[in-house]
C-alpha cells in the first residue's frame, strides 16, 4: 500500500510528496482540477516505466508533462513560438493540454494545472510526467480510493484531497504543431480556435 496523506494544506502536502518523488523510481497519485492522476519526475525513466505498469498502458503512448512555468519548456527542446505560446498565455493555468513540436522532431503534450496542491508541488519538483490514474480505457477516477482501486499495483504515495467536482472532466487536448489549432479531445475547457 502507498503512503496515504490527506491534503488540507497544499504546501505541506506538496513538500511531503516532493520528498517521496525525489527517490528514484517513485510515482505519486495526485489530485488535479480534472481527474486523479499519476506523476513522476521528468527524467526518472524507472518511474516513467512504472506508470505504464500501474495503469497497463501501451508503451507506444507517451506521457504528457505537468509544468509550473510553461515558459521554461524551451530549455527542454519544446518549440513554443507561435500557436503553443499563444494558447499557453491565454489558457494557463487550466485544463488544457497543448501538443507542441520538439526540436529535432516529435511532439510533447504539456499542461499547467490549476490546482493548489499541484502548483505547490511543481515549484518543488520541476516538470512531472503525468497521466490519469485509471486503467487504459476505463473511466477517469474522481477520488483517491477509486483511483487506487483501478491500478495494478501501488504508487509510492497517494495524496487524497477529497472527491473532485462531479462536473470535472478531462483536459481539452489541442494539437498546436501546425498553423491552425486542432481539437484532439474536447474536455472541460472550450478553446477559442481563432487565436
């Protein structure tokens, strides 16, 4: 079983979760403003692999990133100029995932969440790999207990901030790799595509 913390004070919970995530291979179950999700430090490949095992996700599907300050993504090779930058400036923090091109090819999906615990956590950890905490193809979990019951194994720490709003939905995903934005998944946020 994971270490379970009930989150009243976002800063205190973030400090505890960050200490666990600093250990190589560690994965955390966390609340977001949309669903409960799994996170691990960017660059921790053992933790990255564990996330795929926990939710039985195909390795062909890459994980997105949570970021506190999206403007720092250029240092990771993300091409922000143009549409990604305009979308991020308008809608972050919030329930929008932006797919942006990478230097040298490929893409990265990133999101700046609008949840007090996650914002505090990202200040301590830097970018985090992220995905919803459900088995692939199953409904998104709205509380920590449901999320833990879905997984095949246990994360190292589970942060319980109570049940999410019944109206909470997954983030909207926008492909911003070209000159025109394309909605790949309509979620909680309605995006103005005339940017």
